[in-house]
């Protein structure tokens, strides 16, 4: 099955809500902040740390000069549209995961475009009760929906996996990753 992915940027965003400057972006940011705080308070000790991350330098961080909205339309078995209004900061990171390594369970503030440069990355979603993995190989790319979607990636091969991730809608100077407790849907 062929999956077609679209990325659309729309410049500008009109205020919504109560007419006092509230925007959709503000609501999403507040919701993510509240979710992160509520998750961190009772589950800080339950977070699942990464393992065997060889390197993970942030290459560059930048903010859009003009207001930008992003829409990711993912066509497949379940068509999905991810919206990220009023993007804040965009971050590019190179990540190398050694054999047997794992990212630990986590989420991101906004959508993430992931390109696999070398090796194979096995991806698990917290929303899948059967814990069925999806494997991505060198030369393939995918979009992680972010916005609170908890997931884990593993390197099940005997060689390093190298990926490049572009994180959209990161709070200015903020974290690109939000650690999460094990959702319990996988046997590891």
C-alpha cells in the first residue's frame, strides 16, 4: 500500500474564541502544558528513560519570522490530519541509537518529520493495544503526530540507526521531548 503524505503551510492566523486575543495555538499550548504538568507530577519516577543513545545533538533551532500554520495530511488506512497553528520554534536534531537502544516512552509538543539515514528504526504507539510495531529503514521517512502522542522507538538491529528529526511547534527554548510513563500495552 502506498502512503501519500502532504505538508501544507498557511501563513497568518485569525484570532478565535472570546475575541480577546485567544487563538487556537494558545489553547493547544495551554492544554499541552497542563498535560505535561499532570503527567510529570504523579509519574516522574515512572518515566521510561532512553538507552544506548550514541549521540543526539540539536543541529539548529529557529523561529518563523511570519506567523505560520502547518497542516500534515497523512493518507493511509486511516486518513489523518494534524494541525499546528501558529508554529513557534522548529528544531532539527540528528539522533544515533546504538544496537538494542531505545528512546523510552515519550511525546513531543508538535508534529515531527523523521528521516531514517541509516539502519532500521522500530516504532511503537501507546495507542495500539496490540503493540504492533512499524519498522522504518534507511531512505524512508514518517511523521510522528506529536501533540501528546506517546510512543517509543527501538533499534533491534546489530548496527547503529541514524535518524534526522525536524520538530515543529516547540515552545521557544523549550523541550522537544516530554518523557512519559510506560503505557503498559507492550511487554517490555
